[in-house]
C-alpha cells in the first residue's frame, strides 16, 4: 500500500498586529478561549505534518511557549512574508533534500483561526494532482475583493497574483482573489523563495512573487478555490470579534449535533474545548471557559459561568453559579444560585443550593451544605482543605476554618464557626449562646425617642 506523501508546515506568526493596538502578539489574541494560533495548529494536526515550524518575531517568547513543543524560527526584522518563509529554512532544509521525505511545504498564517483541516487537505491535493504544480495558491471570492491581490488565471493555470494597487481596471474586476495560504513543491520551495526580490515600495520580500518566478521557469501553478470565511485573517479588534462570532456559531452547532440542547444558542458562549454530553441542557446566558466537560443529562441553568470544571451526569448547576478550575461535580449534584466552587469535589447527590463558597474541599456523597456556608481556605499565606464526609449536614451561615474535617453523618448547627475536627455523627454548635432580656427592647426605643 502506497504511503501518503509527507508535508511540512510553515506557520507565519511574526506579525506585531499594529492595528490591534495591543502589547500582546497578534496571534495570541484569543478566540473561543484559545489563542488564534492554536486554532490554526488544531486545523493542521489531523493532517499529521512531518514537521511544523512556527515563524515568530524576535520578542515573541509567549508565542514560542504557546506552540511548544513545535519548533520555532525567528524572523529578525519584518521584511515580508517571503523573508518569513526564508527564516524557516534552517529547520527544514535536511528534510527537503531531493531524496528527503517531505514532498510539500504548506504555508499558512497564525492569524487565520477559522481554517479547517478539510480545507488545508484540499489545497495539498490540488498541488499534488497530476501534473503536479510547483505552487498551489488558495483562492477565495469575498463579498468585497477590493484590497486583495487578484488571481489571474489562464488556460495554463494561475499566471500571476496582481496586487490590488497594481491591477488594471480589467484585473480589478476579477472576483477570485488571493487567500494567502500556499502549498509549494518541497523540492523547489527555497529555490523559489531565494529568488524573491524586494524592489517594491515597502522594500519587502513578498511570498506571492513566487508564482511569477515559477511561471518564468516554465513551472505550473494552480488555484484551489476555498471558503472565504476560513481564509479571512484577523488584523483588528473588529475582525477579532467577527471571527469569534463565526467560531461560536460553529461550536454551538457542533454541541447541538452531538446531542446537547441550547435553549437560546446565541446567548451561550463556548470554548473550543468545551464538551457537552447527550441530553445536556444549557439555559440562556451561560459562559463556558476553557476545560469544561458536562456529562449526559446535566443541566446548566441561566447566567452561570464555568471554567476548568467537570460536571457529572444528571448534575444541576445554577442559575447564577460559578464553577472555577478544579471543580468536580459527581452525578446528581446540585449547585445552586450564587454558589462558587473552586478546586473542590462534590460527591454523588451532594447539594449546595444557595449563597455558598466551597474552595479546596471534598464534600461527601449525599451531604447538604446550607445557605451562606463558607470554607475558609486561605490564611493569607497558604491554602488549606476542608473535608466533609458522606451524608453530613452543614447548617446555614457556617464558617469552616480549614484545615478541618467534618465526619460522615455529622450535623453542624446554623451559624457555627468550626475550627476543630467534627467527629462522625456528632452535633456541633460553634456559636455564642443566645441571651434574652425581656422588655429591654421597649426601654431602648423609649430612650432613643427621648434623645430626639
């Protein structure tokens, strides 16, 4: 059986993103809870590139950390896309030898978060189709082709990419424009790139020039027409918001296709890694941060914010609940309105229905946590854990000063401050004794009236 051809990917991520007006590198701006470049790399991953090199600027350590363990190459100065591809050469040159295993180099951009694997595969297939092309360029037909380079296609395939400012009136009428990404013959890529000049107004090396160079050498170039939505780059905050909207639509559709009910889909915001099981119901105005899973049959009620949490089957969360990283709700747990859970596990059937903070805790199965309960987990220097056994009852307005353990079956009376371990099946009262002064209230009121 013939093995599929191998390819390398060069991801261009050195852009400073001046129009973003941000200290953050452009590709590190997030969409659906992940940096833009993570989405581009996720689209690549199913295609299993033999090598991936991410080209960054000289002060972009955050990008290098975000893409690790992938290799990075530094483009010392912003001299254009052709120069950026050239910067990746030392990382790839051995595998691109005439007898090397890599037959294609796929060049894409870290600021195109909407790309999908199938689209990249179509571009590779176009280059490889017999007779194989030296270069296959992604083409698209956006609603407004105005600022894009026009793709001039003739009987022999792609003849040239003409920048909008240089186009004739006839060329400006062309609706098929350059989508940016390219698949290039691995044996030719750096010979073509080295031939790029910088004789233009900006003095930069444009990768698009390799089409003209290849054609001048009698080599074939072709276009793969791909969805404009996926090829759109993000260069401003407005475009970032537009890409977020597209991504959220995709994620909502995926969740519903996998069996979740979103009662008001446009009000629910998902992260790229959110996983909702069958028959999960999500009410309006819920936000999912990174790292959330909800098992079959869970219900997320309105206005809840969830991040880094695991929600078990049949659990109910909210309304107005907050689950922070490390929250684990086992099956049939109820976490109600204005309850916050952080780094805590609630065992099967446990309930905390109102106005409660549970941090750094283990709550046993079947336990009931009354309204206003707090686990006092932080002493100003360190975090400490609270352990509550199965079927315990914690009365309203209880403060559990960690580290502390409440035994299984224990009852803690409302209003208690618990500073010592509670034995199993004990009744604990940790509050001041009530004192009544008959008739004193009227005396106080009379005194206050006389002062007036």
